[in-house]
């Protein structure tokens, strides 16, 4: 088994008959999914998603895959294949197309419909689009792609089998094996078996739930729980879900009809996505159930379908919880149904929102206290089935944090897969003569979107922001007479987010003055050296006296 190599150099030249695979995001994290396949000097990209920032990314809006390893080869890209329409698989596509706008984008009807508003927002007009469906076989450069239906928490998801002279790679995308899905579209295990019979050389499998034993529960099983919430609610019901979870919205619409309630959408992305899903026939909206206004019916007859189930600070539910939503103010007796999972890393934000809602008097029903969500990803039992059906020669777990990748690798080994490759972002896997191995690595980091800037923020900038937020800020201004080389006045010291009163610095002021005067007497005129002296004296005082390590910005002015 290939383990995570700590020191990997740049990859060697790819043999002419070899297939190279490397991920630029999605390995070691839930998000930023992007995998590159290389054969015969051409590149095929599968997915191009974003990662949402956590609390230790202050001020960051989105995190993108690192395009640097392919930046000077964008002309070699023959297509971007999108497995489904979730943000962690399509959200970074506009940023890639801003660098080369005519890369063909391939995906199912719904996936490309969800991409369209993003392209418009980024003013990307002439992007070639290819709609594909399960069973289709399309060729892009040297890659023959066969698309296979898979079941997920969004309709129209696809796996893709990539066939080259070097061998066949099968990428599941995100999938599970719900045998009674709401839309009747099951994961096509017959196609998996047929591909397996012909020979799958590299199987890339969704690892998200690999450490969850058994089988993922069917979406149908949560209908009774949703019904129970509707039956026991006496005022408004607010349902929070992903804006892309069309199956969940369908269940809410159906429950609203059964309980004689109206539904209004809250949140721009929810309104837009449900309009797209309805127009394309993925969402069946019963007559008269959806209304435009949130007060179109009395509270006991209303359901609000909202975004923000992950505790995102700007989403509708968070704003309701902290009373900053312009339209919706929660009343005691309202019920909030959080119909989604806890994405790893978001738990604290979600619990903060639940606490805020509870404080306002709302009853909060969530995954922790009712069966109101099932995952969109295959659990260990389903993955074992897939390995036994496909019988691949080499397996590369994808889509998951490190523990998920390891758990998935262990499942593959249990079924007798001869070669399991545990990779991280940037690791290069070469498939030559039917055997895959890690041959090197590209440098591959986080790319931060902050307002209108992309990639300008570094990890050290984020560290500065964390210091400012957690430890505070001190400025110290000193004026020196340029002719005499003496201090014109005492330093002016001001603090923010650190000391209640600047007078706390009175006791260190003589030390700062003495250290500066000593340096000036020794003939030091270099302002940077003088700034370092101020930083050192202030830093040791604040560390000892206030037990803090703030950002210290000394300014030395010659006058």
C-alpha cells in the first residue's frame, strides 16, 4: 500500500503510454474537489469546486483549488467534466474560466443549468457547453468518457469512466446507493459491473462516509419525521436546507400540501435554484402551494424554505438567529427544521445558530434530535459492494478528510484490491502498464478569495488577521529631530482590542524612551532598527504584564 510520502519531488516525465492523475483540491478536506487526468500531452479536468472558509480564515469568502500546476498548460485542457451541481464541485469553475474562457464544460442538464448563473455573474459569455446524460459516450481529445447514473443528494449526478490507451479510470463523483430514491434514479451498478468485467485500472471513490458502518438510510425514511414536525407545529415552520437539495425541498412541498400549508422561499440562491429545478422538471410543484410573500397566509399555515443550514454568517437562518434578517423575525412557538448534515468544521457555527434560535423561543429540530436528514454519500457497506462489483486493480480514495481517505483505503484492502494509493492534494499518480504509483508531487496550496481579490491573501496575512482578532494591536509613534538626533517628544502609544486604557503603558514608557535614547546616542539612525527596539521593549512588557502577544506597529518619523 502506498502511504503518504512526506518528501516528494517534482514528478518525472510521463511515459508516452502512461495516464497521470493528480488532485488540486478535495483530498484531506470536504470541498475544492478538482482532479486532473493527463494522457498524450492533453488534460481532462473532473470537477472544479470551492471550499467554504472556517473560523480560522478571517475575512475569506471562498477557498479555491490551486491552478498553478496547470496554469501554463491551460491550452492543453480538452474539457472540464462536472459530476454534479454542488458548490464544492462547480463553485470554482468561473475562476478557472477567467484564465481561459473557451474550455468546454461538460455535465448533466441540471448541473449546467446551475453553472449558468455563475458564468453570467462573472461575465463569461462564450463558454462551450456539452449536456450529457447517463449512457452517453463522448470523446474529448484522447479521453473517451462514458457517463453513469449515480444517486446523490442532488438530482442528475454522474460518475464518469475515462478510457485511454493507458487504461480505464472510473471516478464515482459523490454518490450513494439509495435503492428507493425519491426520483427513482438509482446508482447504475449494472454499468459499474459491466465496466468492472471489461477491467477498471484505477477506481476513484467518494470517501466522505467511509468511516460510517452499514448503509446510508434512504431519503424516503425521513418523510415520517418531516410529517411529525408539520403535525406538531402550531405556528410558522422554517426549514433550512442547502439551496441545491431539490429532493429535500420536494419533500417539504409534499408535506405542506398534506398539512394545508403554503411555502415561500427565503434566500436568493434558494429562489433561483428552485426556479431552475422547476423549469427543468426536477421539482414537481403542486398547484397553489408556493407563494411569493412570507406572510401570504396566517403563521399556522406558512412554511419558509430557507438557506443557511451550515451556520454561514450571511445566510438567511443565521440572520434570523441574530435578529438581523430584513423580512423574517422569529416568534416564540415557531419551529425551525434544520434538514441537513453538519459538514466537518462547521459544528460550532451551527450550534451557535441553534442556540440563537432557541433563545428567541423557536423549537429547533435537527439531525441530533430527529431523523430529518440523511447523507448524500455511500457508507462503508455500499463502498464494499462497489469494490466487489468493480474489482479494480488500483484504488485511489478521493473526496474526504484524511481519516475518511484512510478508512476508504482500508475497505478496499479488505476486499482484496491489490494496490491502494492514499494521496493528498498535489500528489501525482502515474498508471503505467496497469500499475499505479505515486511518482512525485506538485506544490499545491489554498487560494483565498477575499472580496474582489483572488490569490492575493497569503497564509501569513491570515495569521496577521488572527493575531489582530485574538491578541489586539498596538501602535507607537516616535518623532526624532533629524539635526540633533534626539527624541522630539515621548512616544505616542495607542492600543486596540488589548488594554482598556492607554495609561497602562505609562510604566513602560520610560523603558522605551531609555532604549531609544541609548541607541541614538550610539549613533543609530536607521529607522528600521529603531522600530525593532520599540517592538522588542513593548512586546516583552505586554507579554509579561498583560499575557498577550499583540501586533505591534512602531512608526519612527524624522522631522
